[in-house]
């Protein structure tokens, strides 16, 4: 593809992801490549408030002459998403009948997706499966780029894997892609990046060869390494609950005021009560700050979400 | 080792608490549960300090048979009676004197003194400076609630200026003792201070103090809600312990930028730590040389 072949067409590429994934890197490579081919390129991005884990998006538009730097809704020829929920969030930008959808199936769950702060509470994350989405768009690729990158030994090159996939959707020379990529990535990581790029291309080739139904036989990598860690902690603390020795409580109100979840309350007898057990996270602050030793945060045999009330009396410590 | 380095390191570590320790520590193993509920007023910080001490003892895995709690008179003196160990309720101001004799005679025991601000600084002020000077292996936990609570709210040596008590009906005009600086100047090997609100950190401070071989002095800022707080309109116990926390700065922060905006804040954490020889060991070595000479 070059300037002479397609004089009046403009290609819109929208790259989305979360902070730290390399969204800007991908868009930089693409923009540089387009410049090399003599296109007018405009790239605009929002990354300022993203920090690690926040939303980052980058619009890349190239063609004969570009005026607007942003892609309007329903106008993106290619939507490249580095994270699954972001892919869904920006899906309406894709051109309805001709757009190409490329997404990583990796889930990065933001902290606020866990509305219930109880340990082990279910996270609210997009329920749509990659198969559903891919079947709805004109041309869809959903791959476990992070899994591929992890196999290569560096999960951070997942963006390059997706770049490889993107390269099949745009009609630039493979060699040009590689040159531009090698030019922009840190010198030490050129080999890994080129390998990851090739993996991304290979993945598309494979999908094109195999019949449509067998796409995505691989299970999406649902749990990122740091999330696994969180899960382990959940398992430990899930079933902790404050048990109150009413005879010892003097109603000083410290636990009620200090509880971060506000799940304790003084009753009419000026004795503390656990009013909202489902909100308790087992943080032990009430236990530590009770001057009367009236609160013990103990383990209950069954997790809270499964009828905790039944098992509570059994775990009561000996009282006087 | 550089002392400042040591302090900052400890200051940063002290807020950590291991999940296992929090889970396995059952305070009822260390309490005389038949005496409960205890006599302290609702919201008295002494209970929180007692939990911190017992947790520190649990973490150090000290045998209860080798543990002696010596306490004086006052609200703080009574808290010792709730500990299921060898407890020793002594005369007013003299727990350190009793503990000195005990620690010298029985070096195999772990001696911990629980004392109050009046007990330790007014009536027993003399004993504090000499215990600090000798550097005998005793841990002294001073519960500072700024008032003589048990006897009806008289002004103590730590009652802040302008505060109302029964003996200072128009506001106290006496300058206060900084107990930590007093102990440090008198030569205590380990000096620390913390508020009850910083519970796991207070526990770690007490643990370090008990581990220290020599005289370790820990001032715990406690709250007297019923008498001192009510008389001075300081709010309920939650407000009191929160305001205590805001009046303190961890020593590891050093001279931070906001110091001009927070004048007169006290430092918390480990304030002094040195490697002076422990008196008990020196005493015994000395006795041995005399005995050897006599033969």
C-alpha cells in the first residue's frame, strides 16, 4: 500500500488498553510506519491520568490529508484492545460492517470492580465471552496475547504480539513493520519483540487456516499473576468474622467508629452488635482496639456467603 | 551501627503485622478470664495497651511461668492483675524498685513493669531515673493518661498545660514531664513511645522493648475518657484516641516539611537505643571477681 494506490482513503485505528500495557508504544510504531510511507498521520492519546491500571487510548489516523486527530464513533477501521474489558468498552467505535476487531482476552480487573469489599467477594467484570463478540463483528480476532508473551518469557511483550496481529490487518510490508519496531523498542529487547511480532502474525495465519469454529480453543488467561496472589489472601481471610462477648462489652463506641466498613453498631443495651456481617472484611481493627477484649475475630467454618448465621454459634469462644 | 539508621529502619517496619500471628494469638490464653469484665472504664486505653503487651509476649513465645508482671498503684497498676502470669501488685510508685530486686535475684525471669504516669513520674520518679541509670534488664511500660484516674482526677506530672483537673480547676499551669526524654537522659537503653490507636505498631514496639537486654522504657499514650476527657471536653474515646494520634509524628519521619504546621508534636516509635552494658550481668561478674579474690 502506498500513497498512489489509495489516494483518498483514510484509515482509522483505535488502540485501547490500560496503563502500563504499552498502548502508546503500539501507536507510536504504527504512526512512524505510516509516516515512512508518506502518509499524513495524526495520533492523539489520553494517558495523563491513567497511572498503572487506568484507561489509556490512542487514536491513529492516516491518509492523504488528515484534519481531525480523533476517530469518531463507528468509524474505526481497526480496534486494537490490549485488555478485554477495554475492548468491550470501545466496541461502538468500530465500523459496523467492515471494521476489524483485535483484542487480548486477558482480564485486568480494576480495584473498583469489586464493589463488595468483603474478602472473596465476586468481582464485577464483563461477562461477555470472546466467542460472543467475535461472532458479532465483521472480522474479529481474540487471542491470549499475554499468554503467548508469557510463553516467550516476558509478559510485557503482549502488545507486540497484538501488533503482529494488527500488521495482518493493514497492508504494509512485513519487513517495514519489523524495521520500525526494531527502531523504537529498547535495544536490549529487539529480539524478543521481533519474536513476539512473528507469533502474533503466526496466530492469525493459523486461525485463517483452521475452520472458523475452532478459533480460540485456548482458554483465556483469566487470572493475571498479581490477581492469583490476591486470591490466595482471600482464601485465608474469607471466613473471618468478629464474635462479640456481650458480657464484657462496655459500649465505648471505639469499634463502631473505627470500623472501616461500618458494620458494627451499639444496640439499645449499649452493647456492640455485628449488624452487617456481609460487609465485614476481617481486618481485625475492632479486635485490636477493643479495650474490653470483648471482640474476637475468629474463623467461621463455612464462608460467609453460604449461610454464615448457622455456623456462628458453634465458633463462639468460651465466655464467662 | 549508626543510631539514626537503626531508628528509621525500625520505624518503618513497625507497622507490619503477620497474618499468622494475628490469627493464632488468642488473648484468652493470657488473661484471668474469671475476673472479667475488667474494672476499667468504658473506652479506657489501658485495655488496648494490655492487649499489645500480651500480643508481644505471645510473639516472643515467653513462658508464662517465667514471666513476672510487676505493677504499682492506680488504674495502670490494676491492669496487671488481669494477666495470667506471675503478677506482683506493689506499693505506690515502687514497682521499679521491687522489679529491680526481683531481676537481680532471679535473672532467669522476664520482668515487665506496668506503671502509670503518676506512679512512675511523681511518686516513683526517683526509681525511674535510677532504674534507667542502672540499665537493669527490665521492661517498663508506662501508661500515660495525663491524670490520676483512680483517685478522682488529680493533675499528674504529664497533665498538659491549660488542662482542667480536680486539682487544677482553672487549668493546669505546671510544665509537663517528657517521660521519654527523662528516661533517655537518665540512661535508659531503649526508649519508645506510641499511641494506642496504632495497635500493631505498638505491639511491635513493645516486642522490641522486651527483646532488648537492658532497661527499656515504653510510654503508651492512653486515654482517660471518663474523667480527663469529660472534664476537658475532649469527646468520646474514639475522638480522643484519634486526636492523640494526630498529635504524634513517627520518629522515622524526621524533620518533615509539615513540622512548622504541626508544632509541639511528640515523636513516636523508637526514640533511643544504645548498647550500654546490662547491669545484672555486670553485677554478677563483679560478684564473681570478689568471690574469686576472697578464696
